[in-house]
């Protein structure tokens, strides 16, 4: 009788153990996926440049989709080959969020485009530089007096050139200023048609690696060379949570890029068509912290004043309302 009772007890304990284990290892209840067709859409305009590397990382790693779905939105990712096309899309009402340089941002706002700066996209004073041909006798800014110097008018290279001249006791009247696109400027430098020019990456790194140019001065300590993230005014007013979701995703992209640079470089090369060695060098120059600081607002006020004085914008832009801060 005792043996039978012991056997029954053992079997009962075994059964309890099996039931407990099976309960612990049962398939967890999965949350139903959201119906993507029911989500509202946010249109994000982007350009395949190192200036926006962390944003591309955020897209490729799925961070933007994850953050947007938390607030019942979905992403429409719209790559543009050139920055001016982003400005045009905003003006036509085809974008909710997009990237551009600070100069184009002010030009659009002055012209009536309904958008605002919601974040710094990047800052890279070393990615904007006054350069001369490698074998040129020019070694400093004062050597430019009376010589032909080129950059793209209405872009941030014009401001760096002006600031460098001012720092060295000169003005634009002391040089022969020539407006050129980046491609034309590269050719003109190599042919000797201009003595120097202000160019930006990826052109700087490409020409440096080829041994074609030398850097006379860059923006360090003078000009941050900002790119900015814009949001359509209506989207910002009606759905600020969607804009915030995108900003969170871009911040995650920045953090992931810092922690996994080698992986990210390979990811970025799929869209940013720059050789690996060059892309690695270029990205190391950029700060992708999007935080809007007092310094940034002050710098934007200086940029607005510079553009107005030089006839690049006609209507004054109220910087405080152009850069809403929480």
C-alpha cells in the first residue's frame, strides 16, 4: 500500500512539473500588427549626401517606421538628387519634412514657403573650405587680394568667404568674385582660371585624395556650415507628434552611427555613392546632434542679416518664429 502511495505521489509531482514547464514555454500572445492602410502618411524629403548620414541610417534600420507607428503614422521616403529640388517640393506643398542648407531655408521662407526649422540636420565647419590648387603660391587669405576667387552665390560658401576676408581685414571688394557651381569651380581651379574657391564636401575630400588641392582655411571657429531639418507649418501645427517621432528616429540613427560606424558606412554606400575611404573621412567631420541651442539661433540671426545685406533675400525673416523652440 505504501509503495502504491509513493508511486502515485511521484507521478503526481511529475505531472505538475510538466504542466508548469509547458505553461512557461508556451508561445507568447503577439500583438496584432497595425493596419498600414489606416495610418496617416508623412512625406520626408532627403538627399543622398553625408550631411544627412544619420537620417539614412534611421531609415535603413527601421527606426523611422518604428517611431511613426507609435503615433499612427507611416513614412513616405522621398529621395531627391539635388538640394534645390527639396526646396521646390516644399514650395509646391509636396513635403511635410525635408532637409536643406541654412541659406536655401531662408530663401524659401523669405519667399513665403510655409515651413519652419525644427532641428539642426548637421554641422561641419571642416566640410566647407577655401582651397587653392596644390602647387599654388597661395598659402593664406591675404594672398587673395586682387585675384579671382569663386564659389556658389547664394550658398553657404559665400558667407564663409566673406567671413574669412573680414577676419583678415579685407572685403569682397578686395578680390574678383566669380559665381560658379561646384563642378565648374573644380574644373576652373585645375585649369588655373581662378586662384582659389570655397567648396564643400564631398568635393573637398575627393580633390584632396587626388592630390589636386590644398586647404587654405576652413570654417573652424568661424562658421558652423549648418544643414537644417524643415517641417511644413501645417504638419507642425496639426500633428506635432509625427514630427517629434521623426526627430526621435533621427536621434536613434545618430546614436547607432556612432556605435556602429563600419556597419553604417557599408549601409550608406548603397545610396550615398562615395568610395568607402572618402565617405569614412567625410562623416568624421560631421556633428549630427540636432539640438537647437542658443548659439544656433544666434548664428541663424547672423545668417539672415548677411543674406539681407547681400540681396540674397528681399523680405526680412523673423528668426524667432522661424525656429520654434519647446
